[in-house]
C-alpha cells in the first residue's frame, strides 16, 4: 500500500494513526512503524484482509491504496503547484489545500479559481464552482474578481435562457 496515499486519505477523513490501526486490524505500534520507515520507501506490504478493511474505512477501493495520488510526492510538478497554490502559506501543503477545496471551503475555492479559472476549476470540482461563486468571490484578488464576475454573469445569463 502507498503510505502517502493512506496518509492523505486519512487526513481528509480526520483519522489519526490509532484510527488507521483499528480500521486495518493491526496495532497502533505497527501503523507507527509504517510511517517511521525509511523515507525513500513509499510502500508497505499489508495482508489483503487488512488492506480491504482499511480501504473500506477510508471509503476508497483497495487499488486506490496501492498507487500514489496525483500531486502527492515530490518532483517538479509538486514544486510548480506548490508555488501556484500555496505561495502565501495559507495552507501547509497541497493535501490540506485539496481537502479544503474538496469540501468547497471559500478560501480554497477562491484560490483554485484565481489560479486556474472558472472553467478548469469546474472540471476539477464540478458545478459547485459556478453555483458557489457569489460566496467565495470576495476572497479573490480584485483585479481577477472583476474579470471572473463578468464571465460568471455571462454564463448565468446564458444558463437562464
């Protein structure tokens, strides 16, 4: 199983290592060992029944636990996205940002829309990007906000026809 994926999913669900241990049917000490292993290793071997129980608790498929999540790890893409989305340290990392964006929190949605625009953000998060625009637009820098408001108004007028 991919540890960074499990860690990110657990954070998104508000689960700690004890919760993961209960879900997987292993000791808390074993889970602690997973995360203390050599940082060069991202994968841990786990019995199939434990893996299945952990996937159920995290509300994902078993194969989702076996591969890395996009943008969770290292590399040039991570550095670029971190610069684009976390330039002001509003969020500690991309996982925290993604969790808030997935929960449609205003500041995360505003940041996503400001960086990627309304259309691309809607492809990522769905139609709520459009419907919640009036709620989060105040968090967008004024220059961008004005342009986005014009685009949002145009789309709204076409949708009401």
